[in-house]
């Protein structure tokens, strides 16, 4: 594919990077949690955040003052000031750990002073914050990304403008609750089967690599001697399908990552190699309305008369 040895080494290195990224995407998408599992994780977080918020709101004035004093000694749970939604979301998550540490310290001091009832009250805040932390950091990366995107408005909607240290401590809890609630609402509105995202992205990256290294457009033509073979006949199509197969994870990797009952979207990755080639073939031959390129759709493959298909037309990468 590449024109010289140096370019060949670079292309081979990029293939390895694409393959590594593909395995990560598979683990995150096809072999990741289902939509129902992701929604349940968000519900669990909302429940825990509501408990934490109620425990903070239930603190009497004297305990709020102690918490505020401890916060101003050197730790801060101030609201996110970075306009970057990822940074502000991370700051809100970090603030939960700050709440836990402050509550733990105040509880220890109160217990040492013999104020058992007050120590128990602040201990409930500590326990609630400790229950939120693991759920936050164990959230899968796909859902985490949805929270950032769908809940981007949450930061400004409930931004902390208070000079009260205690209110500044509570603000990230409210923001996180708002973020997760918005993400849950948007996730619940999604209907239909869950998309197989990784394969389409892999095919797109391979097409881009082919065009950049060869200077030739990607074509998809499964027709040979007037008959549809179901396999690509063009050099670019054969390259993409062969690369897709070569970059698939091993059977041991699939066994390690699949669920007890694999999700439907992961089943295609468990097919034998001879059947798995149909998936990238369908990706390559999926065309939008391209002027001058009529097609009769059947089974995910374009079937056209031999006189039309004899002149292989380039497949625009934007349509892959």
C-alpha cells in the first residue's frame, strides 16, 4: 500500500495504533454495559447524591460552622471556574472526596471532645459521601462522556455564587445531581437497538488510511463477472476487509470481556472470520443518495445491473 519502506513502516505503525484503539472501543461499546445497565448506574448515583444532600442540609448551624471552618483551613470545594466542561465535571467529582475528608476530620474531633451526638450527625455525612465516591469513579467511560455532553448546562444552571463556605461545599453535590438527572433523561429517550459503533469507526479510519497512503479513492464493488460475491473485489475493499479481520481481538480477549449472555451488538464479533467479512462489506457499500449512483438495496449490499457496476465508482469517505 505504501510507496516506500519508510511509508510502509509508518502505515504499519498507524495500523497498530488503530487496532489498539479499536480494542478499547470494543471494550467500551460492544462489550460495555447496556443502555439499561447505564441507566441503573445513573439512578444509583442519583439516590446516593440525594442522601448526601439531605444529610448536609440536616446539619444544625453549629456543625455547619465547624465544617465551614475546616474547609477554609486549606481545602476548598469551590464551584468549577473552568469553562471546559470536562474540567468542571472532574472538579465536581473531586469535591465529593473533599466533603468526605472534611466530614471525617470533624467527626473525629467531635468524638474526641465527647460530643457523641454531633459526631454521629457529621458521621452520617461522611458515610453518605463515601457511598457516592466509588459509584462516581466506577462509572463507565461512555456514560461519563454522556454526563459531560448532556449535563453541560448543569454547571451554569446551578452555579455557586455564594461566599458562604458551607454553601460552596454543597454546590458540587447539587450540580452532580443535576448532571446525572439530565443524562438519565436523555439516555431514557433513546429508542431502538444499541448501535455497533466500533466497527463503523474502524472502517472509516482504514478508508482514510488507504486514501492518504495511496492517493486513490476507496471503492466498494462486490460484483465479479456480473454476480454479487458478497466480498469486495477492489483493492481498497480487499484491504479494508483484510485489515478489519486482522485487527479483531483474539478469541481469548473476547471470552475475557464478554458477558455471561453476550449482548446482541457484540454477537457480530463472535462470528467466524468467513461471516465477519460481511459486516465491513456492508459498511463499505452503505451509500447515501449519491448523484449518478442509483442502487437497489437488498440485504445491506448494493445490487446494480452489470453495465452500471462495471465502472467502479469511488465511495466518498464522508459517506462511509
